[in-house]
C-alpha cells in the first residue's frame, strides 16, 4: 500500500517526478531528428507555413496526445491496482477474522459434541443399569419364589413333629383346662401319622388326660390332618348345617390348647361316636 502511494505521488502533477518534465527531451529529440531531416531536406528553402511544417506540428501534437493517454491509463491502472490491493488487504484481514471465528466455532462444536456423547453415554448407561436392576430384581423374585416353593415342598414331605416349644405349650394348656377321656386314632399303614400320634399321646398323658391309642383301624374315606369327632344326634351332618346336641366341655379344652400351640384341627360330628366321648383322628399329612 505504501509503494502504491509513492508511485501515485510520483506520477501526479506537482509530484516529485512529473512525467511531463521528460517531454522537452522527447520533443527535443524529435526536433533534433526533424532538424536532421530538415537539413537533409534543405529546410531553409521551406516557407514558414509550408505543408512540411504543418505536418511536423501535427505529428508533435499526435505524440503529445498519445503521451497524455499513456499517462492517464497509467494513473488509472495504478488507481485500480491500489484499489485491488486495498481490497485484497481487507479480504485478507476479514479472512483472518473469519478463520478465528471458524476455529472458535469448531471448538464450541467439538465441546458440544463431546458433551452430547458424554450425555448419551450416561443416558445409555442409566438405561442399561436400570435393565440390569430390573432383571436382577426379577431373578431375585424368581429365586425367592423357588426357595419358598422348596421350603413348602420340604415342609410337606417332612414328617410332623411337636417342637419342644409346641409340646410344652400344649401340655400346659391341656393341664389347666377341663380334661377327661380321649381316644386317639391313626390309620393303619401310615408310619408318619403313627409317629405323630405317639407324640400327641405323650402330651395328653403328661397333662393328665385319660388317652386310649387305636393304631390298627382302617378309616374310610382316608382322613387328612387332625380331626376331632364329636357325638351328634343326626344320622348325617353336613358342613354348614345346624347340629343339635351337647358336646363335652373338654372339646373346648382341646380346641383352645391346639390353637395356642399353632396346631390346625377340625371338628366333625359323627353319630357313631358315643355320647360324652371324643375321638381325635390323626390322618395323613396335608
């Protein structure tokens, strides 16, 4: 830009190097050439307003016009070159600014993309973690169900026994309640029912009851669980029907004692049971 200003200053009128200053030399050179030509043509013999002089003047004027156009074109070219240079400088500066903005935008975009990837990774990790937790909870639930089913199966196949706590509780409750006669039956051919019957016989006898054991009886239909048979005046007594008659007072003694000892028992009325007598049936394990 500085070089452009120096050149422009040089070529403008009044500048340090006016191109018109060189014109006398050019004209003189031309005139010298013309003098030489005039001498060769014997100019002294020409008239002042001769056609040769007019032609020379016209030639000089044409050369001056050409020089003016060359100077004008040079100035215009220099101006255009300066404008182009200025435009290039502005574009270059703007390009540098744009490059800085581009690099800043690229950094922001890279940071946003990294943040998005991290957020997506966290979201995906949370989804997978939730899936694992749900699956783990489902597996734990299935394992708990399987364990409960196994315990229930083990409990069903396990022989019935009176625990030490249940036995003491049963003896205590039977001892403080009204007591008396009791027949305890178990079906023949069932060792598990017979062993449990013997434990019950021991508990009743320890509490002062008069117990009779009957382990050689065939009971139809096959009984299941514990059943307390009480005399009934009706030939048949179905579930839900009103049963007339008086049950021995010790019936309540057995029901209360078994309830407190967490033993499930069912009362059934049977015409075949003698009055004032009770029969406890120990059937198959439920």
